[in-house]
C-alpha cells in the first residue's frame, strides 16, 4: 500500500514501520492504496482571513482572532482558537464576544486577502492549468496527466503545495483528493486544519453510506428539512429510493441526490467557467425584523460585494436582494441599473430600496446582496444617476477611500453605518 511523508515529501511503496518516516522521523504519513492514482483535488485554506491577519501581525499568533464587523455586525471568519470557544462564521458579533470576550476583532481587508489569494493561485498554476476557483481561499484542481511533467504523482505535488504555502506564505491549507469533485470537496473538510484526506474509488460507497445527507454540497437547512419529512436523514436512506421517485418528489435536486449518494459526479474542473454573479449573504444567529439591523447588514454586504467586484475588475448592472423568512420562504428582488457599477454606495442604495419596497414582512433568518449581468470595470459607472446628482461625488469619495485604505490599512476610514 503506497505511502507519502507530508513533511519531506518522500513516497514509499509500503507504509514505513512504526508509523514514522524513516528519513525525517515525521509521523505525518499518508497511507492509501489509491494514493498515487487519484488526480481530482479540492484545496481549502484554513481560516483564511484570520490566518492572513495573524501572519501579518505576529503578536496575534496565540490570540483568538475574529474577522468581522462592529457590535451589531457578524463574524466573517475566525481562527481555530476562537472556534474552540464556540465562535462560528455568520454569528452575531455580540454573541461571539460573549463566548470569547478576549478575542481581537479585526475589520476585513479584502484587498489584502485578494493579493494573498493570487499568490496561492500562482503556486497552483505551476502544477496544472486546470484550476477552478470557488472563492478567494478554495479551488478545485485537476492534475490528470501531470505526473510525467513533474516527475511525481498528484498526491506528492499537492503535499508540496501545502508545504510551500506554509514555508513561503506562512499559511496552511487542507486538501481532499479523490476521483471526482464531489468527493474531493467532502474529503478536504475531514481533517482540518493542515489536513490531507483521500477517498478512493473502491471505498466510495462504504465511505458515503453512513454519512448524513447534509454532507452533500448544496443541501442546506431548508432542503434538509424537506428530506427529513420524507424520512431521509442519511445517504443510506437515499440509497433506498428509486431514481424516478426521488426526481418526482424533489425535481432536479432529487436526480442530483440519487447520483451523489452513489458517488457519481461527472462535472469537470472548469478553468474557464464564466463568473455570472458576485454575491455575499449572512445567516442571522437569531431571526430579526429590526430595520436598523437589516440596513446595517445591507451596507456591509454591499461593501464586500463591491470589494470582490473591484478585485476581479468587474461591475454588475443588476442588483439583487435575497431574503429568507423564518419559515424558510425565499424572497428575491432585483433592480436593473442604468449602467454597471462596482461602487458600494450605489449597490447599497439599490439594495436598500429593494428592501423598502419588497412588500414582505419578517422576521428574517438570512439576507444577501449581489450583482449580476457582469461587465469589465472600464464600463462601470459611466453615466451616473440622473436622479441623484451627488452620486458621482460619493463614488469619487469611495475610490479615494479605497486608495487610503490600500495605503494605511482597512481601519484608516470607517463609515458610521458599518458599525450598526
């Protein structure tokens, strides 16, 4: 059975005795019979935003770090020390600070995270051109046929990537290696942080059968509730359903569940998949109808969407507001702008108006803001808003703010509405 030392990157035909590498004495050995024949991977950085902040400020190394908004804001992400105290992403900041009162809270620095993400992607590009980014901190990779080029199988190259990230960038990541995207993504979550997990073809069904249905990517709280009404709680429950019956009851999702329950996923790692939208959403720790709280979230989400659009040099002509009520009813409202934008203020004002005229009552458990109908940034904000003559001044002020933050840090200028 093949083995690999994750520290010195030495491959072995058989597992070394006593569970340690005979060359470097490391206990971090990967052992799997299909280790050197699998080539589809998912790499996910560990607590990415918080890890970048700790890397940039070594005084935070042993402290609990939360990246997020003010007292009325939410947690974007947190380090593993904070997670030990029960802090989780999307948790209200006041709740997070009750659980971890000594945590250091840091406002997100999207421009910095984009910069680091590009450094990681450059390392991936040296391994394979088949990369499908999912976000700034995770991506699928297809290393099929690269063994001859690199003189090493994909597993060795992926272990080398993780080691380079730690030594050159001071960041850690976790890898899942399998024979398709679905299983690779599941595998990357099995052993965080600094993990490397393998799911082979031969063990696919045995691996999946006892797992809960929520392990399937795309099965959220609402879908899980619908599945439970049908008596489906685990993959084993899904396997008892006929494909036709699942499809009749759950539509296209039922057909997808039938295939994934059997580990069947024919999707390719698609480098050129065109980005159709940029969005950000947050799930509240407690359902709310508070208009001030909702407005504060709309601003923060608009800022994050704008930051991501600027990082990708894109602009959107359609602004979308997404609301999920306490009964899981999903409400979506859209507004088409006169021209594409990447300005947070303009996205916020459109989303705020959509909420005002949504004609729907809360309480809400989730809110999201996004832009779609994307264009290159050189087509952004050309005509301005004829009904709002001050819009161009606010846009100029925002771009000046971006320049100041890029030079002096994300906290150099903070809008009051960010603290709501």
